[in-house]
C-alpha cells in the first residue's frame, strides 16, 4: 500500500523541510519531496503542520510494560518491546544487566528468533556486566558481578550472532583484551560502573572502549584524595574527543544544566539519549519490588539512598532535552541518528531518507507524540490522532 504523509515539517539530514511530503511503500521511504500534492492511489495522512521525524533507536533499555528482558522469556521480550514502541522506539536493542551466562544464552536465542521475523524492531542484544568493578556495581548488580573469563565470553560470542554491544568496567583485570576481542566481532564496547581516571580511560579507549554508558551515573567526577585533586571518569571522558556518551534524560538522573553541558561539549554527533528503563516503565500499574519505591517519576531504593533506575520512554527524553534548552531537531537526532550510527544500523535506521525503513513519528506543536509508524505500519494504541 502507498501512503503519503503531507502538510508537516519534515526533519531531513539537511534540516527542516516545510510543507513537504513523505511517500511510503512496502515498509520503506519511497520519496521525500518539498511538494505536498497528493499522489494518485496513495492513502493521504494530513500532518496538519506538525513535526515529522525519524523513529527512535533505543540502545539501552532493560524492560518496560511490567517486564524485564532479564526474565529471558518470549512474553517478556514481546511485551516490553511493544510498550516502548508505542512511545516512539521503532528500533530496540534489549538490555540484559548482570546475570548468569545461561540466562544470556536463553535471551540470545529469543532475540535471534525475533530478529528473524519480518519487520522486527529488535535488531540485537545489549549486555551490561557482569564484569564490573565491585565498588561501583551498586545495589542492582552487587550479587551478580564476576571476574572476566575469556573462554566464557568467547564461547557466548562464537555461538550467537545477536549481541551488538557490551558494557563493562574498564579497570577490571582482563578488560582491555575483552574490548579488543569484542571489537574484532563488530560489537560496540562501552565503559560502565567505573571509577577509572584519565590514564585508565585513555588506555581503555585505545583498547576499544569508545562509548560511555549512562554518562555521569555510576562514575565519579572531579574529586580529592588527601591534599590533591584528581580528574574523575567524567572529566576523563570529556578529554577523549572522539569518545561518545549517552545520557538518561529523564529529568531525574541528570539536571538540565548537566544535560546542556553534555550537549555543549560532546555535541549531537557524540551524544545519545537512552532510557535505561526498568520493567516499571510504560506500565500503568507496576508491581514494584519491596526493595524499591516509585516517586517523582523515577525508581528509587526503598531507603531513598539512591536512584535505582529510570521509568522513561524515548519521547520523554526528547521533551526533557528541549525543556533543558536543546533545539528540538538536535534532541531528535540524539535519539535516532546518533545511536543508529554508533550501533551500526544507520544504513536503514535513524533518519528520514529515501530507501530507509519507514520508521516515522509525528509530534504536535506541544511536542507530544501523536503517531508512530514502524516500517510503514501505523502502530495501534499509540497516542495517535490519525
């Protein structure tokens, strides 16, 4: 079926195109033109002066809709993915936090099955841990961290093809060899839950760690030991010009001032927006573990000693960045174009261009998400007016 979206402001790689049209056929973008004249035989969708932008690429998300990907069941994967799709995540790389390798293998099998389905929005798996600095692991990871065993991770990667990203602490023994190996397999290697300082970060980058997970969270900034001051992980990542970062822009994990600082220093091309969402995200009546409490739109430890995780969806991230003073077009790019490029799917995802998948979102003038197309199919039960 031929679909034509007209009368909107279209975000293209060259910038905004006013009152143009997007032509969709067989799940692909057939054409983007500056004419909104109706094409004969096309189903017309009038965007009514709203914003037409690319679908989001969620490359760090632990769950949603009441399910955690670590449950490693088809139901958990399917329901969590569908929950985030309704909020604009048209490409998803499910995240598994530290868990047993048996669980990782089960999850990889499910993921590969979903990837084999036509029009699947799941394009790979993201692992966080279990190779973490015990001091920085935090409450959620404390019971599941372990030392690096090369035979273990090599066996997993030799017998699966869905893992696209793996995050560990770069200061643990064997981390550099790990990074070199997973990079040889085409994976994105990221640092996480770390207290590494500049020389360690510089060496980690040279070994292949090119990305920093949930920047500022689970990593120290500038600090003092006795009478001297030292750069933290945060400053060290800033100093590595080509090192990319991701931020949890939920309005709680980082204040607007820091979001603006990351945008200013790292820029659109080196900054991704991620939800890092827990199972409680995009869930109307979550059943919350007694260890946690949900307050102020975020999940906290029950004793209020720290944040436990995000409840954000991708549309929320964009809205938060705009409220922080970032241009709407740049916030969109950090949620679509940049993560697509970093994780290696920008040949078909992340921007509105001829020949790419028809993953398309429409936002109204209040920046509320009003429609979601996933590979040319309008997603039902999204907040749509079409």
